[in-house]
């Protein structure tokens, strides 16, 4: 087991998972856990997750994951001391070199988009984090006097890398959500028109609990047309398909996924 503490800044710990579970002194802090070796499952707040080598677990104060028994599982923990949490701006004056990193880590742990226990999807970033952790451990264990600036600099880079990947995961999540909404809106409109019902925009907006601007953007991204133009166009194509006795999809290429033109 390896431990290192920077007073009122951060705490470092490398240990086996079964040993780490006895170190409850880190629980009041924001923590980043990196799986150095081993794999298995862990429970957190009633949910069960998988973890693998190079996996990342982000924790808020008070959270304490329970790992399954695995003698080969080893973790590296960076705990950010919550001393800065209260009266942040005032205390920042005493620790300006670390305060911004702490705040970024705090925001990251409070708005997690990464998959808990899984490696970063960006393989290059994942390898960089491994390198930085190795560098931290070298400074802690091999140097006669630990080079605190190098350790802190490596921690800064790790936080930046995780924040970037968390943001990218958020964008993917939002894009998927927007795609589901667009599919729902278009499906709703098609069903209404096939049943020869009049489309009332206010009812549509209320049904999906969205503004007309959002509805327009979703339909535009999917079909290349505004909401009202799509209704007019689809209604005309539906009439033609019934007259010609052909599938509406043959007259509506704008419904095909390949026709999506824009991205949010």
C-alpha cells in the first residue's frame, strides 16, 4: 500500500481493493478511483457495476463502493480534500495553484457522464492517464524528496483529460436523446396524418413538453424541413401514395436516416 498526502489539497492511495475498503478517512472527499489491475463487480448506492483494468470510478463525498473479493484487483485513488468546498473564493487565496483543479474535479464528480468502472473511450487519453499515474507513483516512491509540483501537475492533467472525456460523453448522450425525440415527433405526426387527423401544433408541443423552436430543430435535423413544411410535404405525399397505391416511403426519401443533414 502506498499513501501520500498534500495538506488540505489531495490524498493519494494505491492498494488492493479489499484493503482500501477499510480506509474510510477518504470518504468525506471527492475521489477518482483508477483500476490498476483486476476486474469484477462493485456495488454503489444499490446498483451493481462492472469494473475492468483502466476503468475509472468517480465518487462524491459520502459514497463508498463495495468491491467483490478479488485478490488481484488494485486501485489508485486521488481524493480531493473538501476543505476548499466551504468559502471557496476566500480559501482560494491561500491555495490559488490548486483551487481551480479542485473545483473542476468537484464539478466532474457531480455531473458524471462517464460509465462507472469502464475505461475512457478515447484510447489515447486512457493511455495518457495510465502514464501520468505511473509518473505520480514514481515521484512518490522513488524520489528522495517527492516532487510535489510534478505530482500536482500530473493530477491537473488527469482532471483535464477526464473532464474532456466526460464532456464528450455528454454530447453523445444529448445527441442520442435528440435523435429519440426527433423519431418520436415524426412518428407522432405520421400516425396522426395516417388517421386523417388535423395536426394542431400546440397539442404536439404539449404532448412532448417542448417548445416549437426545439420541435423545428429536431425535425429539421432529421428531414431537412421545418416542422410545418414537413407536415405539408408529408400530407401531400400521403395523398399521392394513396392515389397511386404505393408505399409512402417510396415518395418520402426525407424519412430515411441517410437524409439527416444537420447536427446540433
